[in-house]
């Protein structure tokens, strides 16, 4: 059973031809509870550092020099942050952390994964002015955030509510 899940993609065998699979995109927490992690191809989860598998999902990214040099920012697991995590095939692929309606951390190994997470955040949170890594400027725009230049490595973004 998957807890703290917002949307998932599940692969199931096509009814008539076992070699074909169809992907179901499920946007309901009730449906998420029907699946185990082995059945899930991708999902967006919301959690904090007190959740059971938090460090299993994100632990390798904290303190990673490659992540830090890519986004020009450090990632901390503060207890007052909520994390939206794009989990795909057994690995956290992208995440956004939030504290007091501000985005604090952003990372994605594949920029396409990040758009889905940012769209989820933009739908569910009233994001006020947040200073975030500039490397994802196009993804912020694709997810519907208003973007303003801030410095060489950072931009300021605002969500739908405050754009």
C-alpha cells in the first residue's frame, strides 16, 4: 500500500495481448492505496522527514556534491519542510520542498519530471515569492509560475495565486 501519494502511473497488462501494457495515470489518493510500490511506475508523493521512507527516497541526494554544483544550492532536511517527490522506478527523480508557502529546494535529474511536480505544487499550494535555482527557469514557466530575474544563479517565482 502506498501512502502520501497524489498521483501514480501503473502499468497493467493489456487484456487481450499479454505483451502489451497500458499506463494508467491515477489522480486520487484512494486509488494509490490499492497498489504496492512494485506495481507503480511513477508517482508524486508528499512527505516530510518524519515519514517512514523519507531517507530511503531522498537520503542519497542530501549532501551530494553533484546535486549542489548543478543547482548552486544546498539541500537540507529541515523538519518544517514538506516535500513533493517524483518517484519513478524505485528512485526519487525530482523534488520540491516547501516551508511557509515558499519553495525552498528544487532538484530534478530530468527536467521533464520536475514539471509534473511543480504543477502539483502550483495546484495545491499558494506559493509566495520564492528564490529558486535558475537552472530550471523553463520548467517553472511550463508549470505556470511567474518568473522574475533575481541573480546570476537564482530566479524569483510566484505561484498562480500570487502571479
